[in-house]
C-alpha cells in the first residue's frame, strides 16, 4: 500500500515535470508528435506495400487457375467431340476441381483487393491529415514568433517613450544638465581669457615705446643721431591718444592787435 502511494506520487511529479516541458515549447511538442506520426505512416506504408505484394500473388494464382480451367474445358470438349467419353469424364472431374480452386482464388482476390483499398484510403487520409498538421505547425510557429516580436516591439516603444517620468527621460535630463555645465565652463573660460586684454595691450605698447626711447638715446649717445634730428613725436608713439594743439589763427593784413 505504501509503495503504491509512493509510486503514484512519483508518477504525479513526473507528470508535473512533463507538463512544464509540454507547455514551455508547444511548437516543439507538436513537431515531435508530427514526426512520430510520420514514422508511423512510413511503417504503415511499408506494410501496405507488403500486403500489395500478397494481393499480386493471389491475382497471379487466380489468373493461372482460370487459364488451367479454360484449358481443361477445351480438352473436355475435344474428347467429347472425338467420342472418348471416358477420357472426357476424367478431364471434366479435373475441370470441376480447377473451377473450385478458381472460385476460391477469385473470392480471396476480391477480399484482398477490398482490404488493400481500405488500407490505402486510410493511409491517404492520414497523409492528408499530416500535411494539414504540418501546415498548422508552420502557421502556429510563425504566429507565435510574430506575436513575440510584437510584444518586444511594444516594450521597446514604451522604453523609447521619452518622458521625464521614465528612466530614459531622467537619464536624458542628466545628460542635458552635464552639457549645460560644460558649456558654462567653456563660456567662463572664454570670458576670463578676454578680461584685461586692453590693459595688457597698452602695457605692451608702453614697453615697446620705452624700448624705442632707449634705442634712440643709445643712438644719440653713440653719435649715430643728433638730438635736433630726432623727432620728438616718436617718443610718444602709441602711448595713448595724441593731444593736438589748437590751431593758431592767422592774422590778416587788416587785423590788428587789440593791444
């Protein structure tokens, strides 16, 4: 009793595992059943071929018995025509046996032909069913794969829905903030690089003017130039805006001083 219960529980667990595999990939299960049915159909076809060989044997025997009966009938008629009734009687007895044998072969051939045709019809029907099953398996397989692809596309469309509430939208906001921060740093660096540029340029001009003055002084000291020939305006070159003197109004011949 205990072993029977243990065996029943073990079979239940096996059935549970089988159901898990059965439901995990139904297309593979259907394909397995289809392949098994194809093998059974092949075996049935081989049996039908062998049975057809038997039918051909019976048909050959039936044809041979008919030919033998026809020959005996001809011989009986010939002996009767010749007036030899004794010999005709012998052949008539043999003809009777031949006709009985012919009738048996004919009935057997009829039964075998009927059985063969019935089995042939069953195999053709099973073959049509297998073709239909194969087409259904291919259809279900294609539809199952298509539905799985559609489900993945639906998930992808949800992920690609750029919304601030989604993870993708939040990541995009973080990236935009980083871009803004980097652009701010670049702008500050650019602004700092141009700050005080005018004063630096003025200082450079002053340094150049001082160097020019030093060079002129050295040339005068070395006698290469005289102070009279050295233009004074060059000393103030590029030091700032030039100061121009007010133009002196020339007095005409009729104008005299108020003094």
